């Protein structure tokens, strides 16, 4: 995996693994992001928080990117867009949130893939890149993830990436406007 340092300590501009390259979201990515998210709406909505009425607007996107950058500067979160190496197509996103230091050294992992790119191993490669970033660059000890029990694809992805199921959290997150149970997973540094 190649890793290029950015201006901020303990963060990366570009991560590469397998068939994907991950980099920070930019304002200039809006058109590609809009096309992919709009085309994938029906595919993504069952697994995500309810989309706001202005979810796909340029102003909402700019707020999102600013928020990503603020989290990155604080060291509390790291958002990446995922691109297919072969043609530089935007295929999805992968993010770390709620980065906790001190005695826990932990972060929460989230990810999404556009409908046209599912089941090609791209999300697995993106998660592997972020795992390496977490343990090698951020020096975290633990990565946590959660998924709705019915989301077999996400459960299989996490297990393939050596996450272990730790239990079930009742009404853990409000997904698609309904409080949903989630299977909790974690991976610890080796």
C-alpha cells in the first residue's frame, strides 16, 4: 500500500489497496458524487440514515466536505472517497468517525458503495486500506463497525476483513427513519 503524507500529522492524502485508491473528498468531486448517489438512491437508502430533502444539493455537499475537513484537522474523523484504480471512477466512500484517543485508541468505521459497483471487491479493498491506515498511521488499537442484521453483504465483508461479531445492539442507529438493531463488530490490532 502506498501512503503519501499530508500537511496534517497522522493523516493521509491518498491510500491505495488492491483495485482502489482512496483520497479526501474535494469540492470538485460534486458532479461525480451527485451522479453516483442519485443513481444509487434506492440501493443505499435501506442501509443509511434518512436522506434530507436537500441531500443531493451542491450546498449540502459543500457543508459535508467542510465537516469532513474539520473532523480531519481535529483528528476526530477521516473521510475518504473510493476510486477504482483502473479508470479513476468514483465508486463509494469509506470513513472513520468518533476517533477516540486516551485509553481506548478506537474509531468507528463506515462505508458505502454505489449500486453499479457492488460485488466487485472494491469495498473490501477500501476497508482493507482504511484498516492499514488505522493501525499503521493513526496507531489505533481497535476499529468498530455495525450493520443491520439483514445486511448480509456488510456482515460478510466485515468478517472477510477479520472483524469479529461482538453482539447485538438494540435500536442502535436510526436508519431510513427507523431505529434499527445492529450487529456489532470489531477488529483489534495484531
